[in-house]
C-alpha cells in the first residue's frame, strides 16, 4: 500500500527581503492565474537552487519536478548537500508550506520533527506541550494520558516535565519532541537532522525506536541526516537530492555510494596551479595491476597509488602518510614513507572488502608541522563477487580481509 506519493512537486521561492516589488509581483500573479486563467508567469523565470553562485533571477526552485512513492512500512533516507532541498521536501509533506506545483498524497497521520522546538509553545510546560501536540494530531485526552508515562520515560525529562519548555536545553527539547512524535502513533514519522543535537545515548535510543516503529509496527519513516552510519543502519531506501532535483534513488547502500562518489574526484587528483606551498602533493592517481587508471577494483586486484610531490625547500625528517578512508571517512589503513619526488604504493590483495573508499594524503614533519593534508580524494569502489564474504550483499563484513585458518579441535 502506498503511504506517500509526490507527483510533479515543485517549490519556488523569491529571493531577498519582502519589499515594494513583492506586492506588484503578487498582483500580477493573481491577475494572470486567477482572472486570465493563464500559467503563473514566474514559473518560467526560476533558476536551479545553486547557493554558491549568484544567478540572473530573483526566483529559485528549491524543488523541481519531484516524483516518487513510498510504500507503507518503508524507511527512506533523504541525502544531499546543504541546500539540496531535503528540508523543503519534508516541510511540504508536513504541510508547513504548500507546493508551487504538483500534488502530495499521504495516507494517515504525520508526526514531524523538523527542527529543535518544532510544535512547542515555549511558555507551556513539557506536560502541556505533550497534550497540545497530541490534540493537533487528532488524539483524545485519554489516548494521550495512556501514552504519557511511556513518552516521559523515553525522553528522560521527567524532572522538568512541569517546567516551561523555554527553560529546556536544545538537547532536552529534542528528546521530548522526538518522544512525542514517535509515541503518539503516527502512520508517518518525519525526522530532519535534529537527532544530531542529542547525545550519543539518545541517538542510539532514537534509531532503535525508529526501527521498531517501521519494522514492528509497519509505519513509514522519512529520515534526513548527514550521518551516513545512521542512514545505513536505519534505512532501506535512499533518495539523493541535488539542487532541488532527484539525482539518484535506490537501495540505501547504492545511494550513499553514489553520493560519496559525486562528492570526491574520481581516478586522480591534480593540485591547483595556485597552490604555492613549499611542500605539496602535486598529483595522486589510482591504477590497477595493469597500470591503467581505474576507480573500480575486484577484491582480488592489487591497487597502485602513484603520488608526485613538489618541494621548493629542504625538508629533512619529513614523511608522506597515505591513508585509506571508508565511506564514513574512518581511517582503516595507513602507510608511511620519507618523502621523495615520486612514490608508488602497492596494496596487495585480498585486503579491502566490498565498499566505497577514498584516499587521504598528509605531508608532515613529526612534532613540528603538517605541510599539507588533503582528504577524500581519488574515491574508488571494491567489487566482491567471489569471496565467502560476498554471500550476503547487504551484510556488513567490515572493511578488510584477515589472514586466518579454522582449526578443528
């Protein structure tokens, strides 16, 4: 059963402050669309939402032509850079704002946690806000009272329950807000990044609760986060947004890999001509065992990394450190050598398991200085189609193969 459907959804915003020009635009829009029954004239002048560059129009598309369906019980992770349209998408679903074009169909009650303090009145106590939020969702006072102890226990805010919410810390506010949203039995739970405000213990509880809500109770969850570990742990389906449009959708593993690959340079790294550091990485290139540039390797392939260094000063006791980072940017392997103009690192196989990786390079003099550090370059994928660790494609076997034997006793 389809729980959520986005059909040709677009959202346009006008940049700048509300000024004398806005009224004329609104009147023109009303005249063209309501009186003359024509198309909105400002839909034609909008530009993609590229926050880093100045455009020629005051109108931007925060979202453009979004189409997808979410089935009941699915947990969908929405991924993308800042400004990609993730929060706008959830605000449209939560009816905080209306789409410029298109239709959204949602089956059931929606509980949203879009930012710290969403739906809270700061002058009301925590207890009063619980009842207010439940009433907004259409629940009776008796239903809310039945859930009250469970909500308070989960939030860990019992001591402050009768204190005005304006005196809560941001972490306490998120705790109470998530507890309300998760326990008042919504058919659709919408969570936007706010869990990052909570401490590690609460994040673990919240992830576990969202898993229970989706798997045990068959409810639908839409989750936005920049924490790829949480995404991977919780979600099954991923949607990648880029400048307000869907650039990829699929399994969460595939979506994360596509996103991380798009955020880094493939194959090789070349230093900018403006880099005038005394000691610097000139270039880095990935090669396969046939010395051909490559960004996809079988788990049985050797990996060659060519590094060129340029130095304009004498640098005694200076070292090059090459590290392999996994998809969560955790360092899983490092190799170090004194610097020379050109170096090649050969990584023997089998070593890396299936997954997405990138390279970090550091030139440093121990206990003195770091001359240069470059993160997340030359991303590559390991394809594992034949080892014993390839039996379950969705199972995480870790990052490296180990040399071992089973001994019968």
